[in-house]
């Protein structure tokens, strides 16, 4: 039987991976638990963990927001029989199956909520404070009270989640919704398709060039969307329009754009600011 001390070691491993829970985590034997990770928004439950107490303490944990997952096993000097070792191996593998099943359920629930909200929302107008501040139009957007709604769909057109943008530019996504590989399309592609991170950048590009643009929502999603679109449009020219995060160490916007372009044989466009290097 495990001791509180040994369970503390599991919780310490979770904290060491920067996935510590906001509140104390109760861990029933062998059952996956969802929780809010420190630093995540209030009401979210992106963290998950499962702890098995036999034949020795072992478990797994991760985040549905980032997609990361980790396995853990307690240090033990006890000698196990071949049967116990087989059981341990099975239990170490089992959390992945439980995590996948729970993630699928969470994603399906979020998609259903997104469809309901989107279906009942009114078309957004160009006089929304955020759109006016950015000087862009509401290309097919809808609104819920004072929030703009941007749908995130996969290449087959299935709606998975929604991004909400407030009058002050505050952005948030529905809890539990799938983002990876999902995007919002502005316009119809002809011989080329542009990819950008945020809606305002994408709308500006569409207004200036007349080209179709895919809103990828963040730099971490550029490569996933680029690969999905390359599969859908194998002959289309893809141009990744980078956010030039020149004042941020490592310039993550440009680095992500270059990685996405390399993955799909695309090209990169980088905004140039006076007196600022894009390297």
C-alpha cells in the first residue's frame, strides 16, 4: 500500500513539469482526474493525472492544453515476480488509453457546445471596438453579447471550438476544445493561400492582397495547420506570414513560421520594422 509520502513524490513530479494543480489533488486508485493547472484560466481543467497503487506506485499526467504527457514510477527496492512486472507494464500503459478516451470525450463535448453557441449567435458588425481599433472587417464572424466569435474548424469543415475576443482585445478559447490543426478561413484560395497567427493580421492581409488567408490563432499552431492544408491542397502555394516578435528572445513568431514553411515546402513573409532586426 502506498504512503502519503510516496504520493507526494508523484505530486512533486507533476509540479516539476510545471503542471502543478491549483488545489490539492485527490487521486483515486487507477482513475483519471482532471484539474486546473497553476497559471491556466479560472474554470479550466486542462491538467490530468492518474495514479496506480500496485504492484508499485506508478502513474501518468499531462496537459490537454499543451498536449504534453509524462509517465512516472516510484523508486522501489522490492523484488517483483514476472507476473508483477507484467502487471506494472500494463498499468503504465493503461493511462494513455484512459487519457485518450477522456480527451475524446472532452473534445466532443466542447465541439457540441461550440456548434450550439455558433448556431445561435448573430452576425458581427464592423463597428465592434476591437475591429475598429485594428482597422479590419468582420469577415463572417459572429458575436455573443460584446464578444466576437471566431470558429476553429478542421480541413473537413468540422467546428471544434471558438475563440472569443472582447472589446479590449482580450482573447480566450472554449475550455476543452481542439485547436491543433484547426483554423478560420477568410476568402477562397486560388493559386496561393496565406497563413497568419491572429485574426486581425489575417484580415489585414486579406483586405490588402485579396488573397485567401487561414487564421491559425497562435504560432504553435502554424505547422499543424500548414500540414493539414498541404494535405488538402497539395499543389497550392503556401505563404506563412510571420509575426515578427523581434523584441522577444528567440523571435518565436518567426521561428515557428520558418518551421511551418519548411515542413510543407512553403515560403515565409516577414514584416520589417524600421530599426528592428527580424533575426
